[in-house]
């Protein structure tokens, strides 16, 4: 049995052959995670002892392993260790539910984009932290993960879905789903959420439908008193073409919104990749969308001295 201490001083025991994420959960602690299969890197953390890979995939490079990084969802440790993560206690208060839902509205802002709004049963009890995701379950059991794009459960659930070439779920959603259709959902899932942000300088980086969790965060912040809001938020949203910019955040005195396009010759705004336009200094950084963008941004901010646990990521990895 190994003892693992977190940066906030909390600790838990890790039995042999048990992942750090599962051992922490057994002790009532919640660590950063998303896919739970070793593919997305959301649970990546540095550790004072080498991690031993137990299951699933491994998105870490040989150099990262050598530098002491591990994945809490697929790795364990065989000796007492210090893990550069902290308990996210607010996640423990949420219940993961499986619920029926009906399609309330379908919108097509672009040919390959679907904004789906779902109506929940009365007295459903579903609650989430803005930034989390859920699994959408089609008839027949096909399921995929999508970020929740709204903050208030009383308004149902809003999802932003990009069509994936050859994708079984997106093909079904785009070709067969109709208003009134019955589906199921399971959630909330993942640990990507804002947390305590009062007075902080935040940088949010999104690509494509990775804007969805930030839309939910903005809704939540707009409803909070000024004393609970960050000092400043820089939101950079990257797409290929200006026609892909299907969301326009409501102006806020604390929000600086920068849309970025990489392949639109007529675009007069910021060009290139979102991380190229990110401010160098931040108290915390949140990145959602393309895995390559996330890893590039992570390396950039760690080189600027950002503590690894202050970089929060939710990578959109392809289904297997």
C-alpha cells in the first residue's frame, strides 16, 4: 500500500494494481480527469515517483515519462509519492445520472454543425459544473461525449456537435434525429470546470466546438456577483474560416474575446493558432478542443512558469 499526498496536503492510500484516480475516489477525493482511458491527457500530472501504467492507452511521450509525468486515470505508484494535483471537492457533491431526454430544438448554424437542445424530465435532479460534459446515448446504445454548453439545468441541456466524417453518432444525429426524438444521457462527467476564480486573470483557449464549455462558464459568471468574478478573462477561439464563428459572447467589462481564423484569406482579425495570440501571464489557463493546440499551449505556459496544476484541459479525442 502506497501513500500519495496532494499539493493541498490531502492524502490517500493506493492499493497495488489500483489507478491513482480510482484510489483517490475510494478515499472521497476527486482528481482531474476526463476520458478515463489514457487518451486525452486531462489527468496528466507530475509525480515524485515513476508511474506504472496499468491499463488503457498512454498519451505521454517517453520524455514526459522520464520527466516524472503520469496519467492518474491509467497509472499507479508502487511507493509513497507526492502528486502535483489537488482535490476538487466540488465534484464529489454531484451525482452521475442516466436520464431520458427529448429533442426540444435543432439548429444548423453551418452545414456540419448542430446545436442540439434537449428537454429533461420534470424533477430530474441533474446538476453539473459549467465546463463538464455528458454522454449522449442513441437508440441501440451508441454513445458519445459532448460538452454541456449551458449553465442552468432548468433550461434543459444544450450541446454543440460537429459532424465527423464517417462518425456513426454524428451521421445518425445529422441524418435521422428530429424534434421530439427520444434519447438518453449520462452525466455529468469529467473535471473540467471553472472552480474558484475571484480576482484571477484567466486565459481560455478553444478550438471549434470547444467553445461550448466556455459558453456555459460565461453564463454562470454573468449571473454571479462582481466579487465572485475573475479580474479578467481572455477568451481566444480558433476556427479555420470566419463562417465557423457561430457564437458571439455577450460583452462583459471583464471579458476580452479574440476570434482567430487560420485559413480564411478574407479574415481581417487574428490569424494562425489561438495559442500564438495568448497573453504570456495568467493565474490559470483553460484549454478545450484540439489535442495539438492543448499540448502546444501547455508547453507554452509551463515555460512561462505557470504551475502545472493551474493548466486545465479537455481534449476532444476521436472515438475508438
